[in-house]
């Protein structure tokens, strides 16, 4: 219990010291690890709870590729970004007994547009942001598709918060939470150029 209390006190002191050094004007500037006109490419995987196999079902985790282009907008050169994303996920069912055997698999491919805002907290190599995504998810079945549409789609809209931590000038790690297309939590690697 004493150890937990000491850790809590240390974190409270560290947070207070960090916030006292923070300048509100940072929110109108790009983080130190990225600039206007940078391109950022994100590759990642969704951390859904249901992937792998369970009984007769098979689940594939969501995979995502997104790209963002920084843009300084307005008189204040506010730190926005715009881009897009594409992904893949799938799930299926397989059943077999001596009398009947069938299987099907649903492939899901989201295509979307992203727009977001960088939040600069004055921490080196950290890029935090909020992003909204809109697009379309293509679904198509393979296998025994009776009583299922061959292909269909649906629109999606989502809002995420995310963070990127750059360990070098052009490479880092990222995480996003919220809902953009196929997953509520995604992690991966980022490339900046």
C-alpha cells in the first residue's frame, strides 16, 4: 500500500510540474516531432477481443493502412491533417458432419477519408491528435453464400483519439482508440517523410 501511495504522489508531482511548464499557445503549433507538409504513414492491427478460432468460427483481426498529410490552416497556421485509410478484416464459419458440410467467409474492406488536429503538449517526440473518419465498408462473402448477399456495403463515421511516439526522425509507434471502421483500439508503426 505504501508503494502504491508513493507512486501516486510521484505521478502527481510529475504531472503538476509538467503542466506548470506547459504553454497554452502550444495548441496552435505542430508538435516538435512533425511539421507542416509532413506525410505520415501508419500501419497497424486492431486489438479486438474476438480473433482466432472459436468453435466453428474464424476471425481475422483488422489490419489498417492510413496516411496523413499535415496542413497549416488559417492565419494562425493551425496544425490540421488530412488523409485516408484502407483496411481489411474478416470472419467466417465452417460446419461439417457426415451428412452436410458448408462454410462461408465475410471479407470486410473499409475505405475512408480522415481529418484531424494535432495537440501539442510540449513533450518532445510525442504527437497526440483527434481525428474523424468517414467512408464506406465493402463486404463480400465467399464459400457457401446462400441466404447471404454476395456483396454489399455500408457507410461508416467515426471519431478517434490517438498518439504517435517517434523514436527517430522518421519512425515511431502509434495507437488510436475510438471507432473508425473495424476496431475500437489499434496499434502499429508510423513512418514520417
